[in-house]
C-alpha cells in the first residue's frame, strides 16, 4: 500500500510544481520612463536623405563597385559632422571608417557600429532608389532600413551630444563598415586594429534585432528583440564526376543522379537535433510571461517538463521559430551540363548551413559524410564562420534595455538569437557584450523591403533612432 501512495505522490508533486511555477511566471515590470530630447528633426531627416543619395553599392564583382561613391560618402561624414571631426581621431580601415572620441577613461570603451554599403538595386521602384526622397511620412531609398538609418542616428546623436558639451566617462568608437553586404574585410580590419592596440571594448552595439509585432503567441505588446548571439554559417559544395558523353546513351548513374541521391538523403536525415540554447531560453523567459494564453504560460514556465512539447511545436511551426533550435540546411546553387543533350562531366550542389551554438562546422561536415556515404562525391568547404559566443545579459544589457524603454515605453525588451549574420560577429572575439539591435519599429511589410524593392523608413523611426542613441549616450 505504501508503494501505491508513493506512486500517487509523484504526479501530485509534479502538478503542484507546475502550478506554482506558472503562478510565479510574471512579466518584469518597468516604470514609465519616456525621455525625448530636443533635436533638430529637420536636420536629422535631411542628413539621412543625403546619405541615401550616395550609390555605395557593394558587389562581389569589384568591377561593378564605384569606389568614388564610397569616398564621397566618407568625405560627407567629415563635412556634415564638424564637431565629431574636431574632437575625434579619424582613421580608415579597408573601406571602413573609425572615429575615436576620448573619454575620461579608456578602461571600458564603447563601440557603436553600422555599415554604409548597400545591396544592388533590382526591379521597378516607385521613385529613384538613390533619390533620398522625403515625403510626409517617410524617407525613401536603398539603405534606408539596412542600414544607413542606424549610421545616421549614431552620427546625429553624437554630434548633438558634443555640441551640448557632453563628455564621456569612457572612450567612444564609431565604427562603420563599407563592405558588410559582401562579407568584406572592413570589420575584421577594425577588430584587428583593436587587438593590435590592446583595446577590449566593454560593449558593442550593431544592427540586428528591431521592434516587431506578434513576436510570440498570445503577446499583444510589441517586442524589442536584442541579439545576444549569432548562428554561424557553413557553405558546402558537393561535386560529382563522370566521363560525360551524349545524353542518347546515358549510364545508370550520372553526376546528377549521384547528387540527387545525396540531396535526398541529406534532406530526409535527422542528423541536426533540436536544442534549447541560452539565447532562445532567455527570449522565451522574457516574452512568455506577457502571453494572454494560460497554455503558453504553463508550457514555458515549466520547460523542465514540457520542453519536448515545445520542440514538437517548433517542428510543426517551422520557419524562424524552428531555426532557433537547430542547425539548418538549405540547398541553394546547382550546376551541371551547359546543354540539355550533353551529360555533365561534373555537377555540383551548393548547401548553406546555419550553425546553432554548440555545433561546429567540423561536426556538420562529419555528419554530411556519414549520411552521403559516396566516395564519388567531393565535399568542399567554400566559406565558414562558427557560431558566435553568447553575450552577457548583465548591466551592459540593462543600459541598452533602459535606452529602449525610454524611447519606446510600451515595448517588451527581450534577448534573442540572430539567425542571420552581421559585422558584429567579428567583435565577439574581443568583447563579452556584443548586442545587435536596430532602433526602429518595423512591420512584416517593412522587413520585406530590406534587400527588396521600394525600401524606405518612416520619419518617426528616423527621429526615434536618434533619441534612442541619445538615451544610451546619457548613460555613457
């Protein structure tokens, strides 16, 4: 009889733990603290408009890049911001620029980042994509969202602060890459410079997350998601070989069929396990308490019990939700014969992997070999960047959180995992607090314009961006 009582106690205790944790799963409360600065809004908007008129288009084909446009943009930064250039030391690193403003101490330097290159234009636009057109609600042009708006906000806020006799407790660096869109050498060059000079930043802020709606089931409030880590990437080229020949007398297997079998095996295989990493857990802990759904609160306040169910939901949901849990695999490029009636002597498939924290490129390559098991297929690594370290969520993060809440009092601030890549990934090597946040409130329609057609940014976002950086600067 005693054993039966003991067996009954187990589910009763589990239920009590679940109920207790759910009741205690309450959102963090932040007081209303809106803080707006008196800035020259007309100047701020005009500055971004002028930046958008420079055709700083990056391209993997250097012959298609107009370096004079990049030089003119750098000259513009010198002319438009006289106070920054008066007090700062300016240097160029590849296509990147670096302003160093000395503070009272060099012990905890701060780096504010962005990039001024943009992707090429395609398709039919309503207005000239390099017009910088301003209307009643928006500023229009390639780079408005990605990410001359952030660069403009950094420069305008620092210029404003200096003109109002602001001094900094610690050294401040403004670091702007000129080749982020093509994974260029600007940001690595600046990081290399920091390492040579023995400079270890206390905090780095770059583009990344933003203020978004409907981020989490049952949460009506908008969320400001701040990247504290990035997934890595691995580009693989699978190549199969044969003697070629005429299509009228094909052998049973050709490079194409070999690759097709390999792709099918990789696509069906379940080598990449789902895992709850620290950044993802922190995102859930920040957002789930705000959900109006009792079921969601029960699930996410008791991940010790319900994590398998959350993983099932991720598999069913797919998309970005699933990508936060595991290394992803995408088949992209394909090459074969140049004629429809000729068997290819070689054929290849490109595969892009996004590596979650805790899984290395070497582990992924070993899994690929294990799945394919075909000695006739060469596996070549064409590009690789391991997943970043995870930034600290401490007083440095709290500074950022405070600046966000002062600018947008009604949003929830949450750490999260970046599934895309930014220049700031290079800074993880020298800094424990690398955060990725673009100060703008964006819709799904806005996000579709990044690298797309008719890119623009609202005037509200332009002004709020400057206020955000001023609220951050006030703490520096």
